[in-house]
C-alpha cells in the first residue's frame, strides 16, 4: 500500500511509523491489555494471530503504531477486503493517551491511505463495550451497518463511503 505522510499533524509529543516484527511483543501487550480492560478476550490462536508476524500478515496492508517517546501507545491498521473496500483494524490506544486526539488522527490517516490506494469504502467491526470508539467512528462519519460477525468478539459493524 502507498503510505504518504499524513495530511494532518499528529498531536504533539507523539510520533508514528509503520510497525515491524520487532514491535510484535509490545503490540500484543497493548492490544491484549485494552481488550482485557473492556472485558473482551484476546484470541492469539485466531483473530489476533496476525500480531505474531506483522511483516508477513500486513505485507500488502498497513499496520501503524504511535509512540510516546520510545513506547508504543496506539496501533491502527488497514487491510483490503476487495478492490473497492478496505477494513480498519486493530485500532487501540492505552488508557494513558486516550482523549488526546489520537483516535481522530488515526481515522483521518486511515481514510487518507484508503483514498490514495483507490478504495471507495472502509468497513470496521467493533464491540459494544468499546463505547468511546463507537462515538468516535460516528463523529467521523461512519454509519452502522448490518453485522456479519467475521470477528467473534465483535457485535457491531460500521462503514464509511469515501466517494
């Protein structure tokens, strides 16, 4: 996927970059920690198996991290579902950095990447317990759609048209 610098600056004190396999352990700890915080079960043998070899599993996709200093504090990814539609995946932030504009920035950046790569729609699945994320998605223009249950821990789906 083509990755250009984001149109909008990331909130101050934070940096972003593409994830590598060296980040896998820190990414797993972050995501599994957030899932447990929201009473959701990590699934390292299925849904979260991709986190154990990010470079292979996101070879043609995008997986980004946000750092505060040298510590990974947020993750976000975009994966093609078809020629027209991509999926926003693995968007998580530690409790310490929530409410600082990172979620809005990540969604804007993912939309930019999707548009630059010719996608006309982005879908995502989430869980009802992730209330703050759902509010963010709706504020950013995502509309709830019929849920297909591709991810066992999710019970809601959203979409946004880019054209």
